[in-house]
């Protein structure tokens, strides 16, 4: 019976939609319930305590939607609350960090792995790699759609200067960053392999559901339901860019 | 007896400390209780409904601290929840918009007044002026301390291009903007008068307290107490830059 249940995904806001996009690619028949905590986004600048509190509330919302598993799409949430949620929640919980680390180690030829993320993710130390850099202005630029601007190019250059020439693999440790993957790739050079944790966790999820006979074996396309804690006019526009498709079922909720 | 009570000030986060700085200059003997809702900052990108909800909770916290009046330091809060709080709260409530408008009208020679602010403040229409521009990336740049960067110069130029040459007076309609007043002033030219709503509201507050015999007539320097809903390591560093002095009494609270 569990096969038919949806996959629950939560994020601090919109960023997790880049993860949903990858889950849909890997598992097109699965129903997905998404919660974006847009009333309290961003998580990346906040403390471990408050991010954990918010993450527990997000996970409880999804549990009440009767999902078969939960994906923590947010890197900061994964970093600060991943372990706690895995230990306390009775259905499988996936974070984006563990699978991204596995993919990075497997992709890297010389073991020179770097990670970029929010201040929270980097400060947490959850990504156990040698080269790390917080890139706090990437999220606002991406959310503002300012991804072609010279200003962003200057910021990209600045943030990545400590990593350039030192790494062979970079984990894009924030859900927003795949949106500017080209810019990051150009700055670091073609030889550096970029790891998108959204792709990594989708692979892990597919393996898990297959191995445990939990795949939705219906032949129709999975349904998508989106919940947000605050709905602004700009939401749909930015969200559709992140997701790469139209958003149809969208609801504002209190959590 | 009310004279001895503190002035309550709230803001979405740190930005309101530029307002506190001006209140201290105008009213050095007053005690101030400040609440920064750092767990849910920023307000400028959120909906009217959620900003109003958060603002009511902020005001209630200050009421419980037994303040003699409340200053809404946040422009977005003033825009969305100012009227509501003034109507429902029994002590005097000051927003930053009304006094800034009065000062702008009085300063402008040709009535060509512009305002810049968050998306929320601009969309609200609370500043009734002809020239308006949302500058959503200013806040992240300022909070990151990236105020000398070429990237910010590009963004300043871009955002102000619709106002340049058209206005004689500009309201800096977000508490963060006075931090980059020089940059804004240089871009618009020396003839454009910049209005800092923090200075405007401090003047109104001083008038009100004087007229109503509510000034704290003690001769000692007023005390400052700061409350935040989330305390991160970076908080004190950025906060002291905004306030222009050391922060001594700081407490994390739930609201």
C-alpha cells in the first residue's frame, strides 16, 4: 500500500524545487508533496537551533500528509537537522549531503573536493571536505533573477578565488546554485566536475524505493502538490524557473 | 511615571539599529528596548498578510516590556502594518513612513520626490510619491558588508537609473540604505537631497514626547536593551556596525 503514497520534500523556500526537478526526472511516476517554508526563508543565515526547530515543523507537516518518505532538499537543513530527523522520524529520511559526498568521492580523480554553500552549511562542517567557501550573495542574486549581470560575475570570481586551481570536484552545496552552474563552471574551468546534490539524492532515493519495493508502479505521470507558508506575487514566476515546468496545485498553509 | 518607561523599537532584523542610532542622537537620556525578529528576517520579500502577523507579534513583545511608545523601525512593517498597529495598540505607535514623507515634502524644491525600498515597501504604495524603485539586492549586500565592491556599484547604477535626473529628493525607504548613503548620493548627484526616515521619526518622537510631557528628564545616559529571535555568531559584528556603538545587553527570545 505504501507504494502509492507520495514522496515528501521540504525546503526553506523555493530552492528545493531544483531538487524536485531531478526527482521527477529520475522517478517520473512518483507523486510529490512539496513544502517551501517561504514565510521564514532563508535558513542559510540562521543558527543551528532555529534551523532545527523550523526543520522539525516542516517534517511534521509532511508526516501529516501521509508521505512514504521525506527528502530534506535544503542543504542548511540537512547540515543542521539531518541527523536529528533521521533518528526521530519513523519513515525514511533522505538528506542531500550524504549522497552528494558519495558522488563527489566517486567522481574526483585526485580527491581534491571542494564545497560551496550558505554560511550555515559551511559553518556546520557537515560537508567533510578540505576546501570550503560560503557564497552568501548567490541566493539573493538567483532569487532576483540577476543571473546574467556583471555584478554576479564579479561576486562569483571573488567567492571562488580561494578554490580555483586547487580542486578537481566541486559540490554545489545549496539548492539554488545549479541555476548558475554554467557561471560557476566557467570560472573554475572545464576540468572541474560539478556535483549537484539534487541529482545525487534522486539517485539514492530511486535505489532505496526500488530495493524496498516502494516504487509507485502506476503508469501515469506522478502528481505534484506544492505548499508554501507565505505566498507572494513573485512566487510562481521564480518557482517555475527553478522547477523548469508550470506549477498547478499550490496552496498557502500555516505550520 | 510614564516618563521613566523605555521607548520600544522593533524591526525585522538588524536594519532598525540605524533608526536606534538616530533616536539616541535625538534623545540621549531615553531608555530603549529593541526587538529584532532575526529568526524571520527579511520582511521585505514577504506578503502583506505575513508581515502584518509578524509585526503584531513584535509589537506584543514590546507591550509586555511595558514601553511608553512603540517605533516601527522597519519600512515594510510600517507600510503593511502601520495603520493596523496604530488603530489597535493603546500606546502611541510611530512608523517611519509618515515622518519621512513630511520631511521629504519640506525639503523638496520642485516636489520631485522619489523613494527606494524593498519589494514589499514599494509594492504597498505606502510612500505616495511619483518615482519609486525596489532595490532588493541592497539589503543582502549591506548585510554581507560588501559595501565597497564594484558589484554593488553596478547594482546601484542599475536600480537608480530610473530615478536619475528626474528627482530632487530621495527617501531611503529601508533601514539598511543609510549605510550606503554615500554611494547612493554619488550616483544621483550632489543636488539630490537624501531623506533618512530614521532621522525623521526621531524628530517626530522627540516632538511628541516633549509636547506630552513624556521625556525622560533623568540626567544619565539612557540604557539600551536588545532582544533578537535568533542569535547567530555574525549578529553582534554586523549589529554594531549598524548601531555605530558596542552592544552590551543582548538576549535571545521566543515570540
